[in-house]
């Protein structure tokens, strides 16, 4: 799937990860775009993997899934490719004590605000603020 980020009224979106009927983020598509398994995405979203597998557009995941969608869209736009964006998510980051951004997003037990931390880091990149 070729990701084409869209900045709609100041909000970064990835139409390719959305359900065409409902417009909601589809967890299966988001997991593929991020290069993670659905079970990993379920942990980052705070839901049981079986629930996510059976209801990939569940309303209660949309806020956190939207944060991941926005982060990935910004990275694809800024870095120029989805491969580079995925590599950033999965590479050790000195600003995260050597952990990867994905590890921080997924490990909600040790990083309860990990996703929010990663989102803030990425949102500062296009403005030239070091992350």
C-alpha cells in the first residue's frame, strides 16, 4: 500500500488506513502501515487483540489510532517514504533512552504516556524543533 499523507485543515491523515465506508481508521490497515502485528497495535491502543481482530474500526480505538495515523503521516511526508517512516518507528532513539518509538508506544505499563510523547516529538520535527 502506498501511503499518501493528506493535510486536511491542519490535521495529517492517511486515507489508505481508513475504512472507505465509515471513514474510521481500520486497525488492520494501520498495523500493516506501521509494520507491526495486530497484537502489538492492540497493546498500544489498550484493547484486547481478539476484540481488535473482530472489530478493526471500533469507535473506542479511534482517538489513539488517530494519534498513530497522524504521527505516521507526518513522518512519511517529512522523510519522503513509508519505509523511512517505519524505520524511524523501529530504530533506537537517543531521545527515548535508546528505546524505539514503537516500543515506547506499545509498552503502556512502563510508558503510560508513551504514545503522547512520540506524537509530541514527531509534531515538532516539521517545525525544525529538535526531537
